[in-house]
C-alpha cells in the first residue's frame, strides 16, 4: 500500500521535494531536493540534492542516517512524507544528470502555472548533485487537513 | 543581517519549509503556511492542526526554517529555538485573521483554524549560499523618496476629494478614482454594512465592469471576515492560501464521516486575484462598511499600501458618515412637501413587466432579478405612485416618513440604498432611471411602458 501510494504520487512528475535531516546533537535542518526516483518499486528511493546547498544534509545522514523526505504537488498541496534510513550517499554520476534536469524542468513548469517564472526555477542550483539512497521505512499522508500525519499502512 | 531585511520572505508568497526532530532523533520536514516576522529576534509559525511538528517541538525545541524571497527566489535559513505557543493576544489575532479568512472563503471555517501562534527565538539567520546559480532575478528597487512624495501628495488629493464631496455617490467615485490614479489600486470595491440584514452590499466598485449590488454575509469570505473582526487583512500569495484551503477541503470531503460543508464563496471581484487588501471602514466602533483592493500581482500590496489604504479608509468612513448625517432630518419630520406631478409621456416605447415578490421584497424585470430588500420596496413604492398618480418627483423625506419601507429609525442609510438602486437600474433596466434633482430630491425617469405585477 505505501508503495502503491508512492507509485501513484510520483506519476506525471512536477513534484516538489524537500529533505529533512538531524545532526548528532538533535539539531534538525532541511534542504530542497531536485529529484526523486526508485528502481525497486519504492522499497528504497534515491533523492538528489544539489551539492552546492546540501553539505549539511550529507554530513547529517552520514552520522545519524535518518531522513525525512516530503513530496508534494504544488498545485493541489497533496503531500506524502517518507521516513527512512540512509543506505548510501554518493556523488551522482553524470548519467543521472538528464533525469535530474528533467525533474527540475517538470517542477518549473508546474510552478510557472502558479506564477513563478521559468527563469527563476532554472536559476536554482541542481548539478552536481549528491544521490542519497534511502530505505522506505514509513510513509505518511501529509496533505493539509485533519488527516495529515496519518501513516499509510 | 536583520530579519527585516528579508521581510519579503515572510509574505507567504512562496511556502516555507520547517524541519523538526522528535526525541529519538527522527527528523520531520513539512511546509508551513505562515512564518510571521514578530521582531528582529523572533518569528512565529502558524499551527492549524496538532501535527507532528508541533509534537516534536515539545520534545526538542530546535527547528530550522527555510524561507524564500518571492522576487529573487534566494533561500534563507533561520535556526530557531521554540519558546512558547500563544493561544490568544495580539499576535495570535493577527495570524488568525488570515487563516480565518481563507478558511471561511473555502467553506472550511471551524475545520481549519489557528490553534496556536508558535513563537521562536531566531538563533541565527543564514543566506543559503549557492542556492541560485548566476544572478537569478534582479533585486526589486526599494521605494524611492520621489515615490513616497508622490504618495503623500496623492494622500492629500484623495483627502481633498473626499472632503469636497457632498453626496455619497460623488464621494465614493472620487475616492476610488483617486486610489487608482495616485496609488495604482486598479481594482477596488466599497461595500456598506446593512445592519438589519447582517450583510455587506457593494455600493461602488472600480475596475470590474459592474458588480454593484453584490452581497457578502457578515463573517463570510475575506470581506465578511474583515467586517466581523473589524481588522485589516492583507493577503499576499492569495492563490497559494486558497490552494491550501482547498487541499484541506478535499481532505475533509474525502472522509465519508465528515459533516456536509458549505460551498466555497466566490471572491467578490477578480477571479484570479493573487493579492488582496481589505480594510474595515469604521467610525469609532461602528462598522460603516469595507474597502477591498485586489491585484493579479502577488506582490502588489506591501506594508506601505496597507498603511495608506488604512488612512484613506478612515477618511472614506468619516466621509460616508458625514454625508449620511447631512442627509438625515435634523428634527422630527413633518408632513411631506407637495411635490410636482408630471404628465406621463405619450410616445411609443419598449414594454417591460416589473414583478414584485412580497415574500422577499424582490423585484424582477422581465423575469430577471433586479433588486431586493429595502431598495426593492423603495422602487416598488415609487413605481406604484408613478403608475397611479403619474408622479415623477420625490423627496428623501417622504421616503423616510413611509413606514411601509421599513427604514430604520436612525442610520437608515437611505442615500446608499438609493445609490444601489440607481446602479442596478442603470445595469439591468436603463429605461427606468433615478436622477438627483438637488439635495434630498430626485426624479423618476421612465422611458418604457411598464406593467406592474405584485405576487
């Protein structure tokens, strides 16, 4: 069921991705992700974060491993949150760049519909990027409303 | 770096992100609908639902918020420490206003509301270096001294126009015209408070091509919320706020056990407004009406606009009150003066059927709704006298004496009701016109054959 939810949610792209981590002292931080993908039907996901802005995030997952990834559709505010553990962090290979670029373009196209010009989203740093592999431990409904925070079983 | 230097980031145009962590060190990351700049050392986050972030803060007071400049898209990180959650008071009321208005507009009043204004100390403010490649978008120019002088001059001119107006229609037309010319408020509406019906009725508007007569119930939508609370509401990123409200609405509707919810209330003006500034028009504690301005530019209205429109709103409210008092009889009214009787015109003219529905005082022309309530009764009375006696000249005074019209004893708003009637006739039945013939006098001009039907 969580896998099915994630599969349906990611269809069509244009998803906003944000990543939350925490350091060894319990100080949380966040950064924007550029893309998210899965090669095993969402048992694990790979989230791409720009190396320019994700140094703190990468340092955190290297020490505490815990990750929260929120994915949302900007037009409808429908959102899910993945909680998981880091399985590996690597500099994303050049072969992944077209996918990351395409994800940013799809996101930009969605934001353009709500008034943010394409030139603005295109100016966001996205490459080089770190690829963080995360096992999907739990998935939560995060759409604003009384059901936000409910686990998707 | 001062927090006020990035004040644009707190206008709610681009959603901010908040990261928190529970006692076991599991992070949580989510969007937050409102980051409110309290002062140079503190911000407050809106808490609408008892969510994970809220629970985490009780276990671990550390949080990080990332905010975005809506013009340049530059990201900034605020390292925060949770201090307290305020459930009442000025901060709570200010933050609650926006949420109440959005909730009411989307039919979600009571479903989502501000539970607490969570106040944080800002431990550190950091620019997210490298977030943007290249130059991004150019910085918006700061307000120039020349611009401020123009606005002050505009304020003076608006005041003069309002003070010179000796009737309500002139006053409102002058005020809205001046707001457009001197301040760039292209889309404005004035609604007057009808205490008897607990509704606000649009009495004047600019930039919409019609709309006079449109009504809003007290407490409903952006305008109704401002009227009920008698507080200013400035919403930037209106579209974003409404999308949030609609997401809550869909979530509630998807729950089969939820109670029925009322439909969304249409915005009174622009269907694609991105920014709204709504000001209560009050004299002392008495609500006279509401002045609303809208724009398709999400950043159109800033603190300066709020301040200026507030000042002008006060002037308009006082002006409306002054004109209304000038219209009211100074002493107990005596018998009406005789009024001239004009002979009906005998030329071939179009024919219309005017129908009056007694149950709700609604008047229809050829089966199309025209007007209702007190203005409807006034029109029916005037048309009856024209039909029976051929009268075309009337006075405000005789209307005030006519108990059948149901005008309140004090603050009867007769002038505004006549303006409303005049506008509706102009829009829906131009063959029937009410024209002013002097202070407290008017004429009924009829350019059609009218069949009057009462049901």
